[in-house]
């Protein structure tokens, strides 16, 4: 099965996916199902992974291949990652996966794929009620959040809902990597060790890489 046929098969399995994602309901749903990432601040991407694990189960191998400590979200013909992105933001760059893992996946299978959910988000109000609710559900702010408060650093507004508009099926090849950027190439972890670079796709520069899409 070629990449386009595989993308179309996955698309057919996602035809009835929910299109309005309420943050509180999504987080509670993930928690009740035992999904490990319900505590994450950037919940929309993890909720899409959660939905894919439900709607694609039995047809897509999950998780996908592992390269070192990095694994893909799924496998069907090629390795796949499941990502979500807000279209009503200024940046349209998508952080994909570990650069080395992507390159090795391409070497093994010819390409890797991204199932990319695009939609409009609504943000937490200035009273940050959603953020306070999520922190209380987690048992208090994370260590990262406590450290941020101590530094006096600015806190981003949280996404409280997501309305799905499109799902794109993106094929990443060696040619895609040539015109893509890297993310966190010069970043370091708290222990001083360098972070592994990740592939950064510019949504506005994607063309032939978009092999299939769905509208909602």
C-alpha cells in the first residue's frame, strides 16, 4: 500500500472523530481512561493522540517503531506521528519528532508520516480559571510551574477548547528535511546536557508533502 492509500485508510477511520474538544472534558476523559499525559499543559496534542489510539486501534500499530529512546506514535506502512496545531496563532511551525529518529525512519521505510489536526482554539481568560482547575486536579502546580513562579517568568494563557477544522496527512522525506528547520538545537536541559534536535515543519511552506486532507 502506497503512502496516499495508507493516508486515505487512516482518514476513513477518523471520519467520526469529535470536532469540538472541551478542555475540561478532554482532560477528565484521558484521566479516567488511564492515559498518562492528562496532566500536560498542552493538552490538545495529547488528546489527539488519545483519540487516535481509540479510533485507529486494530488497524494501526501503536506505538510505532522506536529509535533509541524515541518512538513514533503509530505504524502503518511507515511510522506516523499524531499532532495538533492551533491555526489562530501567529506561528505556524510544527514541532515533529526527534531529528535522528525521523531520519532513521525515512532510511528504513522511505518516508514518515504526520497526521496533523488543525483547528481554532479558545484561550483561558485573565482570571485563569481553567489553569487553576487543572492545577487543582493534578494536586497542585508542577515543579516546572513552581520554578517559573519563583523566576517571575510570564505564564502563557492556557487553551480551553479546540474546534477541529482540518486533518492533514503529511509525508516527510529526505527532501522535506532539507527545507525544514530544527528546534531546540542549541537548548540544554536543566542538568546542562544538550537537548536533542527536533524537526520543525513550516505549515506555510508545505506543498507536495500534503498528500491527503479532510475538512470538517
